[in-house]
C-alpha cells in the first residue's frame, strides 16, 4: 500500500512540476511576443531613420548643386557686366578719338 501512496505522491509532485513548466512556457511565450513586437517596432524605426537620412543627404546634395549653379550664374553675370563696361569704355574711347 505504501508503494501506491508513494506513486500517488510522486505523480502529484510530477503534476505540479508539469504545471510549473507549463506556466513558465506561457510566460516565455508572452515575453517572446512582446520582444517580437518591440523588435518589429525598432526595425520600423531604423527604416524610417534610414529613409530620413537618405532624404537629408539628397537635400544636401541638391543644395550644394544649387549653390554651385548660383555661383556659376553669379560669375557669368559679373563677366557679362564687366564685358558691358568694357564695351561702354571702348565706345566712349572711340567717341573721344573721333572728337579729337
């Protein structure tokens, strides 16, 4: 009879241990779900940051191109003004020479 009682105690202990393991398993599943959701969120955040960085780099590149274009345009305008001034000086010199 003692053997049956010991078996029942052993099965009871075994059942309690199985229940604990099942509880731990459920907790780990929930924690895993939370971690997976957090991981997805972090990946989305990284992707958004990469996209923002790419747009900033593109904007910076465009700004530099605009600055170069503006500088070239400014230089061309200065050259045109200088040429206009030289032409005006030449015309005036010609007028002075004609009067002399």
